[in-house]
C-alpha cells in the first residue's frame, strides 16, 4: 500500500485541486491511503475534508508546525510500505504515481524518488539539484548571481550539465513531491526537525545517500507544480527585512551548514 501524505498550510483551494486530481488520476484499484497534515488548521480546511474528501485522514494542528514536522507526523500516522509526500500545490498526472511506485518496488537500491515537475504551460521546472554551498545561497540572493563565475556555479547546482530527460541519480530532490520506501526511511530516520520549512529535504537526501540508498530523478513520472519561491522577493538580501520566509530560509541554511560543514 502507498501512503500519500499532503502537508498543507492555509491553502484550501489548492488542497481541493490536489485531492480532486488524486481521485481522478489514480487507478481505482491502486491501494492507497491519503493523509492531510494541516498546519494552523482552519474550519474551511476541516470542512473541505469532511464534506468533499471523507476518505482522507485529517491531522489538524492549531499552530504552524512547519513542513518538516508535518512530514514526520504524516509518516508516523501512515501504514503503507511506500510513502509519497506532496505539497498541496501538486497536481498528479495519470500513471505518474503508479510508475514511481513500480520503480521503487523493482529497485530496492533507490531510497528517494522524485518525478519531473512541470509548470502549468508544460515547461519543466528545476526540481533536482547538487548540494548547496554557502556561495550558492549568496549567488541566488544577491546581484553576484549575475556575474559569469556565479552563473557557471548556479548552472552546475541546477544540473544543467546533465541529461534530465532520463532517469538520473541526483544529490537531492525538491520536497514538493518525493516518494520513498519505508524500509529505507526507517534506516535513515525522520526528517530533522531542527529545520522548520527549508533544507530538511536537502539534509534528508544527504542522509539517504550516506546510508547507501540512491536518490533518483524519474522524468517518466510527471506532475504539475504551482511553484512560487515564497522566500524570494524583489530586494535580494534585503528581503530579510520584509519576508518571514526569507528569514526562515536563511536560518535553516545556517543550521544546515552548521550540521554538514561550511565548505
């Protein structure tokens, strides 16, 4: 059985679309459970689940527990030997989930698996990467990113030198849509809750690799993603002054480099 865990925060319209397309695009015979972890839970979301999607299990939390703890709470409540973590801004396409589950069942060497994420115009998004360095954080958040040496480093970070039309082992996957085998996850452990919203997917992938489990990008499986870089505003490093998401991202980045090293 596959456990589908959706980590939601104040987003009933996109959650409705995500759940609706799960019902439409997953084969009825595909054995699954759906768990919605709802941070800062609202009556609107609770009514949405009870009235429109009663087959889903709701885990409501009064406070914003963040992405990382949300994933861990969903895993603890799940029963499947495979699990798929989704953000509510994901729309699955037909056969995408089945293809991912089939690959994990055939390939016990894979621990974490990610689909190709698409914009709604069909163009591909960047969703697999090489590991961060402090310089990459700086380049992505300042004017330095426009300089030639920084552009080269950012292209490597985004894996522009790889053929991403094929199944590819990658360093880490965006946590918006990731599937894993529970047996591997139990060996690796839960996500590190020192990270509130960001970097826990990067840290987790690094730990999967260290435990001997591959992290793989699988473009045969495709999903739409309404992606907004909420931590990135208009003012570069000065977004620290205006956006809490920017502050969360940089705080989690510091925790990540303190854990794994600054080189």
